[in-house]
């Protein structure tokens, strides 16, 4: 066997998102791109804000000597200072550059955090539905995943989390706004989680860290705000990227932020920097760090996403689909009209609708639809959804 047995097994269970995207490539060659309705990838089709382009032009026209050399393994001081300033402003806490580590996107950041925290065999709780790569990230560093279900509207279920926490629990990954459901966890839910974990930490005599994966934190609708986890959970670590809020997914730029209230935060910071280096991520590239330094209060135009959300939500609910309206991110996670979500996805494909089964996110019986695509594709797809609903007699 040319590759490790475990990796061969992971390949067979790997991302449904990529599988469906590849199916779309085949269909586009047959029917044309305008007749294939691909809702698989969370790959923003909007452009970065104008401030990004201005900064790019400024740096290109006025290069700083030495700007492409190695930097501190935590990242540039000025970039980390800019991030710390915003977090300190949001939370009222003494966040400093010594709490920030620049990373190669949120994926790189999550691996760095898990490598730093996990001992072999320790558990990380993930909340279903969840981004499928979490399972592989935890495995990368010798950990085990424990899935915990959500309550109505894909909200945190304190009783289910309490039942799952045990002597081997080291971390909990939360993701709000959530991929794939678009759910946002309110402040009272985070506060309740914080109280629960304080009780469990006292009972078990160990620290349990909440890792908050936040690449969609600035993409919210209808006056909803994403509460900062630092204000509600002491042992908390933010991992995020600018892939979504600045529409820079290909640049792989993100960071880790440690809650300054964490005991021994300096030791954790040193561990993160070491793991950032030894995992081979080292840092986000120099140029993109410089570019995003003055852009910490910028974001893409959310109105574009809101309009797409409303068009799809009104159409799907009008057809009879059971849909929780997303409060953030750019995904829907409706319930399938049949129990077998993989079969439903197969039948949707007959109408050139490319969707992702909920099984890929740890929650069978649902499907994910990503609406960060061209508006015309969304409008063209509506009759296909109508025909699909008729087939299932909705």
C-alpha cells in the first residue's frame, strides 16, 4: 500500500464538499456553467473592500527595505498590535501582541492550537453540525473527537455538553456564526457554557479550553452581533481568518488570540509559537500580514449576502422545505424531505443542483447550500428547486 492505512481510510470518508464540486465540473462540461447550480463551496465571490486594493497599491509603490525577510515566529509586531487593539477595544480586556500569533488561515491556526494543547488520547468536543475538517485536525495531533448534538435552531445544548465532558476532555471547538447552519450563539449561551465549564474544571481538577473558530464573525444579518468569547469564558482562544470578512481565502491569512485571563497565558503563547514553526506553517506570508494590518475594522459588503439569503430562504420555505434562517455566514442547512441525505443529494443532482449532504457535517438528514455565488446562478436555480420539491411532494 503506497500510503498510510489511516490516510487511505480518511480519503474514503473525506470531504463531500470536494466530491460534489468535482461532480459539478463534469456537469458544467456537459450542460454549460449557466445551467449548473453549484452550491457546494464556501468560496466568496465578492471582491475585497476597496481599502485592501489601496493598501496593496501603496505597498507595491513604496516597498520597505527588508519587507520580504523572515520575521518573528509570532508574526509582525505591528500586525499583532493592530489586532490586539481591536480586541482590547471590543472586550475591555488587556489584549496585547503577546496574546496574538499570526497563522496560515484558520485551518493552520486550529492545527497549531490543537498541537499545543492536546496530549495523546485526550478528547476535543465538537458541536454538530460542524466543519468536517475538525475531525482530521484533532486526529493530526493524537486527540479523539466527541460529538455533541445541538438543540432547536442548532443552538448550544448545555445538558448535552455537560454529559459529554469527562476526565479526558481537553478542549471544545465552537463555530459561531456556524458552518454549515448559519446559527449564531448569543451571549447568554456563551455565559452558560462558561459557568458549566468552570464547574467541570473544579470537579475534574483540569483546564478545559474553548477554541472559538470565527472566520464568519463579521458576516451577520438583521442586527445580530457576535459576542466576544473573551467576555464569557475564561479559558478561551479565538482562531480566525480574513478569508471571509475581507474575501481573501486564497491568501491564507489568519491569527490566534489568547484570552489574557487564561492562567499561564505566556506559556501557551510560547507553545503556539513553537508549534507554528515546527508544524511548518511558520507564519502567514510577510506581504499579506502587512496588507491586513490597517484593515482590522474593514469588511466586505454584507448587503450582497443578505439579499441572496433572503431570496433563497423565501423560495425554499415557500416550497415547503424546513429551513432555519441563518443569522450569519453564507450557508443554509435545511432538513431533507427524506431520511437518506445522500440519496436526496443524488436526486437533486438530476436537476443540476449541487448540494452537500449533512452526513459530511456530522448530522445526517440535512443538506448544506452555500450562497456565496453569483446572483444569476441563484436566480437560474429557483425553477430547479421547484421541480425538486414537486418530486418529493412538498
